[in-house]
C-alpha cells in the first residue's frame, strides 16, 4: 500500500507483531528501487518453511498482468479483516473476479479462516510483512529478513499450506536486499500502477474517479480490506469492476 501518515492502527499491529515474534522465537519508492542489484546473496536470509522447495523468481518489481495488455490486476492490501474481507470477497465473487490479497502476517495468524476462504475462492496470496512497517527500507537486512520470512510462514500456516506467491513492501519500501530475499523464496516483488487512495477514505466517488482516470497508467490497482472502515472500498469495487469489464479489460494476476 502507499505510504500514509496518521496510521493509528499501525501501532496496534506492531504491538501484536512483537508478541507473535516473541512466541515464534521462544509508488515512487518502488520505481526508484526497481533497478538491478549487485548479485550477492542476502546474508541474513535463511531457509524457511514458506520458501522450502520453491524455485526462485525474478527480483524485478512486477506490474504486468498475465492477461496481457488488456488485463488488470486487482490487489487488496493489509488484511484479512473479519468485517471487510468477507464483503470484498463477496463483491469479487459477484463479478467473477480473482484478486491478489497482500496479507499482514499478524492479521493472517489472527484470522486463518479468512485466509483459507481467500484461497478457496481462487485468489492468490502475497506477503505484506509481519508488522506493516513502512520504514522497512531504512532498517537492517536482518530486520527485513525476519519481517518477510516470518510473515510468509504465518500466512502459509494460516492458509493450511498455501504459500504466498508475491511480496509487496509496505508503502513500497523495497530494497535490493528485500527484493532478492523474497525472490529467492519464490515470491515475486509486487508493485502497483494505480493507487485508488481508498485508504484515505475520500469518498466512494473519488475512489472510482481515481481508478477510471489512472488505469491507463498500468494494470495493477491497489485497494485495501483492513486498517479501518473500508465501506467506501467495498462500494467502489461494486462500481469499478463492472466498469472495467465494460472498457474491455479482463482480470488476471501479476505475472510471475
């Protein structure tokens, strides 16, 4: 998701992340980070259940759709959430659309039934770190590694064994290290082209207008199903999905 200020919910997520980690132990940003790296293996990465047996994927940040030039990718960040994720799933079902859900590790661990529901409906999973720290790119490699790998394990466990296929850095705070680590675990770094701004709750009409005016920028569209009242998102999806179909777009997944 895009970087935003005033994230009151972030402190609660971070606190939960600390607790979970203790138990386990006992848009411009991604563009700037999308260049090649020096090819060194990430020193802090370690084998994990989430990445075991997975072929590495490209380290470049993907935006393209597997449906080609007339495809779009619907991506849903920050959940799952017991109030909003079921509503988002229902709208997607009504429109015959599959999406990519970028899940926060602590949210997935808290709501495994919802993770399983996402998978059962044919959607894909994406690692969105343990605590949704939008300053990931300012932290040590060891911190980034733990955030990414622990979240992948949490999501995999919550799903009943289905692994995330992508990694999206909170706020687009990718680093060369985090991209290579995720790719080595079989998770393609995932960017976005259209930020619907739904997180700011500007009103359903404003969200719809943003999607309509910016979809020409590229295929990957960012929405949210957690982090606050997402009723505007649900309403906007009800308008955007049929409109995108009317414009000749088909719905796919980010290429791997």
